[in-house]
């Protein structure tokens, strides 16, 4: 039995990195649910689009030789902004084409449309990459500095890329918090989420605010895609399925529609997954190995939802006019 | 100021407004009376474009409102304080008021906040509280205050007395009168016909989607039908 503090710290680090990744993706699910009360199941593809935009820029820079001369921090910023912009616009376009015409239809209809859009986007990315590169499995070129290890003491070495994920996620969450809570547009998003008709009567252009919500949620997903690529290197058009499902779970766990809840849900899920992957085998004397990490994480999810059906920070998303 | 002509509105197969026509002049305070389901709220919702009419015309100062979205109608100077208050419960009082001024920009918004706080001092005390924690009367004050933040020239009020204690109703109605005296034209929908007729200049009586009676407030107050149906004999 090995419960050394060093390994425990390492596991926590992995869990936090995974958790922030889930949190960034979960924001897209939860914000869209907030304004439309519907799950955008194509959001995992918005995330993948961000990852591919990052990969294409990095590969382009590498083949032109510019990658060696540019400052890595600059390169990372460019990747993040490009990933956010393209994913944000893709999410906006998705809403316009696949969801807005179905506004007012029974709730199952846009859901089916979302699943269709998800398949379409997966194969669209696959088609484009196949034509362009003859393969749709891409590997992020290595940025040497990100692979450097930082020692945390007790023999724990953590690569810089883990800190990049955490720092970027924290900065984006802070930015999102300020945007949603302190700006006029952010207040409009919250108003539309609470009562769209009343918001319209206040002069808020509801459709434009919904577009904006998709853009912001998509941009968060795009940034997560770039971070995913930088951290785990290998991507393909179907890479969004796992993280997307986990992030959706995280959003439900935290209380769907609730922004802080999405962050909390992501972190809880990421930590549970990492802890299960490392300790399930030890604790059960080998009966359940690391491959049961998802079973464990989802079992905890089910337990939490039995006792708190609206999630950890959940509340009623839309009040009736009363 | 407002002219509604031959308005027909349907909820799916239900014919809710059957050729409604009425007018509200600049500076006037007019009330729409009628029982539940007569079409009063439907009329207001159609004016502010939450509902689309099947046919008919709505004109604001000679301009047709056809095809406009709700937020565009607010920009033309029409504020609608909806039935049931519909404040944003998880926004603070001050945030609620600011959403009312959404379509405006510039520095005069602060003056209007002051004006709302003068009309409703309670709101100032509770500025940072989330609106859902207010009492019913305070929520109604907030709903009206939020409507005023749009600087409307025409204010549509839907059942401002609903669910309020009589003393609060008097207070709210006194404030509505004050707002009208400041030059805001008012179209008031009320179940409390006695109160509405006491402060309004004119009134229309609706029954199942059509106007059956119209006149000056004191004429309606004296009308036998109105007395029996809406003023409790």
C-alpha cells in the first residue's frame, strides 16, 4: 500500500487540471441551458473545433519555421484567442442554423437537432482535415517550455503545461465572472435567463443576447480545446465525446444553469476521476483497477443527485411570473 | 398617441381579441376593464409585440408598429409593466432598475434612478438586495420603477394592484397618478374597477375580446352595467 504524500499531491494536481478543463467546457452547457433551457449536445464539437484551430496554427507555425523564433507565451496567446474566436463564432452559427428556427417547438425537437449537428460537425472536421492533411489524427507540436517540470517538493514534479491550464482557466473564469456580473451585457444575459419575455419588455434584444451567450460559451469551449491539445497532444474529430460528456455531467452535478456550479462540478468530477484512477486499485486490493474511474465518478454523481436533485449549487432556473 | 384598430389576436384556435379598436390621447390616463379572460392582458401584450396580431393595426403617434420586435417598441417610448410584476428575482434591485434603462445610453440614467427612488424610497433602502427577497408591494414598486427607467411616453400597466393590501393599492395608485401628471400617458388594465375609474380619465369595458362599452370615467362609474358587473352593485 502506497499512500505517500508526494503521490497524493501529484494525483490532486492531475485532478485539478482535468477539473478546470471540464469546468471550462461545462460553462458552455450551463450558460446555454440558462437562457434556452436546452442542452446543446453539439458543444463537445465546438470544443473540438477549438482544439483543431490550435493544432492547425501550431502546425503551420512549425512548418514555416516561425515556431522556433516566436516567444512561446505569444504563441499560446494567439492559439487561445484564435481558438476562442473560431469556436465562439461556430457556436453562434450553430444556434442560428440549428436551434433558432426551432424555437417554440416541443423540447425534444431542438435536442434531436443538437445531436444531428454534433454528428455533422464531427464529420465536417474530419472531411476538412482529410482533404487538407490526408489524416484527421493530429498531434500538437511540442512547445518545449511547457514540458519543463516544476518541482513542488516531496519529489513531486509537475509539468509547466499543467500550470498553464490552471492559470488560463482561472483567468478566464475571473473574466467571465466580471463580464456576467458587472457589465450591462452580462446583466442582460442573466435577465434573459430568468425571464425572457420580461427581458424583451425592458428593451433587451433577446435574440442577440442568446447569440452572445452562445458566443461566450463557445469561446470558453474553444479555449478548453486549445488547452486540451497543448496538454494531451493527440486530437481527432471525435475527441470531444469523452470530455464533452464529462463536462455535461459536471454542469448537472453543479446545478445546470448555474455558472459557479459548473466550475465546482468540473473540479469535483476531475478530482474524483483522478483519485479513482490512482487509488481504486490499491483500496480494493486490485479488484477494481484504474479502468473503473469513470464508474466511480458516475456512481458518486448518481449519489449526489439522489440527495440533491438540482445539483450542488442548483436552484430553480426559471421562476414563473409570480 | 395610441390608436388600435380592428385588432384580431388568436391563441392557436382561440379567438382572443375580436376586432378591438380604441385610442389613447397624449397625456391621458385610460383604463381597460373586464373580467378574467376578457382580453385585457392580451391587448397589452399585442401592443408591446409579445403577441402578433392576425390582423388589425396599432399606431403610435401615427407610426405603425407592425413587424417590430418588443425591444424596438420599447425604444419608441412604450414601457410595459407586465401582470404578475415579472421582476428578475435573482438580480439586485438596482440591477433590475438598470435593465429597465437597457435601450438608453448616457448620463441621464442616474437622474432617473433618483426619480424612481423619490417615488419609491423603499427601493433605495433595498438597492443591493436581490429582488426575489422583496415583499409583494415592494416588487410591484420595483416593476413600475423599472418601467419608468425606460423614460416611456406611454406606460402600459397590467394589474398593478394584484395581490396587494388595500393600503398599498392606494399608495401605488397615487404614484401612478403622479406619474401621469408628470406627462406620461398611461393605459391601465385593472380588475379593481373602482380604483381604476377613480384615477383614470376614460375607460373601455371588454367582454370576451370585444369592447362593449366606453366612456368618461364618471359616466362608466354611473353606468348600471358597470356597477353590477364590476363595482359590486
